[in-house]
């Protein structure tokens, strides 16, 4: 168990490698109750979220969700979030370490505009469990009152799961098919135990933060504090498809509209080691004797059986196939820029 943004969280339950492989081959169950749950409702709730959010809620019908960013006027990232569009507002899911920063930011925007919207932090009232992996649909169907076969990616709906009223979203952070299940906090433990029992025969295992991190790196999914910070421009982090510059005004739009990539602009790239070595956050990236960037996340990939990672490197060197070196301690090891994602299911 480790402290994570004020929450006591499982780093692993048994063995990191076993948990990682269970998610890739069968299914893993994650307690993600540390993530924020912010209910935003009222006559101008959607206007408020549209102002704070880079993606476009006007394109979403109730029952659909999307990923995007909450930015400062400079374009720097306060957090990356998922927003679920509801009939009378939305549910925003920020990272645990940034929950209060997001709450304070949105409240400040509401007061500045004098808009009528209620911001209800439901993080402690709702538990959140992530069921991820190729067997997740079968396991969930064995527990749910109605089949989840027709629930599309980034869609959600109310459903009874193991007799508990839940919101079930087909979302996740592993690169696999899966679901994130919200329920009243006092029902989270019974639901967890029922899911574990239902999935045991299909290889379901509990999984901790370490496997969550290794899975997301293989899938090239950003983590705040690594690939994203208040100094990060999302246009150079490969997230431009989640920034809808044509939707109208939002905080940070002008700065993002003016962003221009030059040869030396640091942009996010994936890489794989061609020598046996394990890259870690902070390792310099070198080409032709010159430091051109820095690793933001790295590990030995259990799936790909090699060292892999994400790094901000100069745009001129970011084309897949470009040879680079990673400096680990005082020695350089050969690597090359790779296509993103490093792992793709199926």
C-alpha cells in the first residue's frame, strides 16, 4: 500500500507482471475511487464546462462521454479529464491529485461569469471500480440485469450490477476493452467482492497502481505529472484531436490557436529500446551527441518484452524510425522513435 494524493492505494496485490498480463489476456479489477467525481448541473452547467474544457460537449448526446483538457489561458494543462454528458448537466472525472485545483478553477469561472450552475464534489459519496480486459464484457454481463453488448465505447448508462444501482461507462486507462463502474461508496466493497467471485473462473485478478501504470505506458496514454503539466501545450503532446478550436471560445483557445511547431519544439513521442535497457523518467534523450529531450515515462514492457517509453523530444527527431539514444546513468543505450500506441489490442 502507498500514499497517492492523500489516498491509501494498492501498488500491487500479488505480482505486478501477473496483474499486467491478466488485464492483457483475461481481466483485471482496479479500485479507482481516488479519481474525482464532480457533478455539474443547473441552467448554465454546459456553458460552464464548455468554457473550461477543450473538447466540444455540444457534439455529445446525453449518455455519451469524451476525453479532453482543462487549460489555463496560457494553454498549459491544469488536468486531463473525462466528461460524461447527462440530461441535466454532466459528470466530470479529474485526476485525484488535481481534483481540488479543477474544482477551484471551475468555481472561479462560474463566479467571474455569474452563471447559474451547481458544482457538487461527489468523490466521497461514489465509489469507482474499473473492470478491464478482453473478458470484462463477459464478466460484467454475468452480473448485470441487462446485457452490456450494445454499450458503445465512451458511452454510459444506468444499470443494476449485482443488485446495485450503478453508472456503467465503457471507458478505461489500459488500452483494453473495459468498463468503469460508479456506485454508492457503501456498495463499492460488496460490488468488488461480487465481481471478483463472478470473474474468478475467467481469470479475473485484482490489479494495483503499478500495473495500471505499465498498461497505460504501453498504450501511450498520458499521465498528469509525467506527460502533462501546467507547462505542457496539448498541441505538442499529440492531443490536438481533443482540442476543438472551432467550437467557440474556451479558456486557453487563443494560446493553442497560435501554437506553432518548429524543428526544436519539444513534442511527445513514443520510443522502444533496441539495446537491452530500461528507461526511466528523467533520462536524457540524445542524438548525434546532442541532448534533444527527456523521458517522461519508461519501463520494461511485459507485453513487448523490451524497454519502451514516452519522451518529449525535438520535433525534427520525432518521426517514427528515427534512431536515438537514451542515457541511463552515465551510459547511452540505442533506441528508436516508434509509432503510437506501442501496444494496440487485437
